[in-house]
C-alpha cells in the first residue's frame, strides 16, 4: 500500500473486469476510496480491494444512461463526500469492417465509448468545480494512432475521447481540473480474450518494441501519474502505453 491517492475519491466505469478492475485495485492500494460502476456486478473487484484493506462500493450503472450517471456521482458524494477522480474506462470493441457496421452497431459503439464518456464526465464536473480540483482520465486506444483496420467505428470513438479531453482541458483548467488520456496497446483482458484470437494477439506483439503481451498492470504507472498530484501541470495529453507498437 502506498499513499499517493490518500483521502481521494475515485469513480471508475467498467470496473468489473480487465483494465478497469486493475486500475481500481491500484488506486485503492494508493489510498483512494472507489465507486465502481459497471453493467455487471463488480463484486470481484470489491473483494480484491477489501482484501488489501481498501474501500470500494460497486454499483450497477450503464454509462449510456443519463440518470444512472447522475446517480453514480451522487453515490460517491453520499458515501465519501466528494469526487476527485473519474476514469472513463467502460468500452466495447467489436471488430467490424465498414460494410459490416450496421447503424445499430455504430450507435452502440458510439453510445458506450463516446456518449458514455460524455455523460460520466458531465455528472462529475459540478462537484469537481465546487472543490476546485479534479482529475479525469479517458481511456483511448493505440488503434487511433495506428489506424487499425476493421474497427473504424471503435477507432473513431477512441480519437473522439482524445478530442473531448483536449477541449475540456482548456474549458476546465481554471477550475483546477486536469483531463488526460491513456491509450493502451492490445492488452490481455476478458474482453480481448473473448473476442480477439491468439494469432492476432501474437501479430501485435511482433509490432511492439517490447516483445510480450501487454497486461493491465503495464498501465498502472501512467494511471497513478495522471490521477495524482504528480501530473498537476499536465492536461489535454495522451500517454500511449503500447510497448512501442504505434512507433514501429
Ligand atoms: N484490452 C485492450 O486491448 C484495449 C486496448 C485499447 C483500449 N482499450 C480500452 O480499455 C477499456 C477497457 O477495456 P478492457 O479490455 O478492460 O475491456 P473488458 O471488456 O475486459 O471490460 C470492460 C468492462 O466494461 C463494462 N462495460 C461495458 N459496457 C458498459 C456500459 N455500457 N456501462 C458500464 N460498463 C460497461 C463491461 O461489463 C466490462 O466489465 C475500453 O474502453 C477499451 O476500449 C482496451
């Protein structure tokens, strides 16, 4: 246990599994109290946090549901008194060519990855403004920098959350709120192992400078930097944590 986030209150969307779970556990281990929002039960994440003597509350909340995002912010304030950190992590990544992306699929990807980021952010900003401080981290993707084919709707959302962060960084700077992004490379999570085969995952490793599969813990250093006072003079930026894939 460290104390880089001692006394801080953090909300993580999509916290039941994968990157969101690892990020939640890591922030709790640094002293933050967590609200874990997910479509599915995040009890496993709560158990991991409590096993390390941390504090967390899990709520079922769909990021596309405006009322659920408002109530997510209320839960954090009622339970812990404030909101210091929001990690916009919930996301889906169906791999589809442009011809196979029907309008419903397009709306679903935009709805969760982009509108969800908007709704969660809008829900927390008033209390961050009132406190005169806040850290928002949007989870983008290395695919935006690589122009990965067969995923144009997804890649569009992952560029859009960078655009949103850059604009909000300017808009909210005077309120003491920093808005940055982490762009992961292909990372082993339940979402990836359920949808992306070994062959593609091996192919990505060959594109990286660091020749092994990325795991969520590889991004914890970037996350703790962007959610702690270490990054107080940095906003509107993207940390690409992908083993060098987009560089090659
Ligand atoms: N894993 C990767 O390779 C990778 C690479 C780049 C970016 N990302 C991004 O990182 C984030 C997390 O990815 P992951 O691989 O950990 O995913 P994952 O599928 O393993 O976990 C995502 C979590 O989000 C939740 N979720 C999905 N829709 C939701 C909604 N509408 N409301 C609330 N929660 C919802 C799921 O229930 C799940 O618990 C996503 O935004 C993804 O686009 C992942």
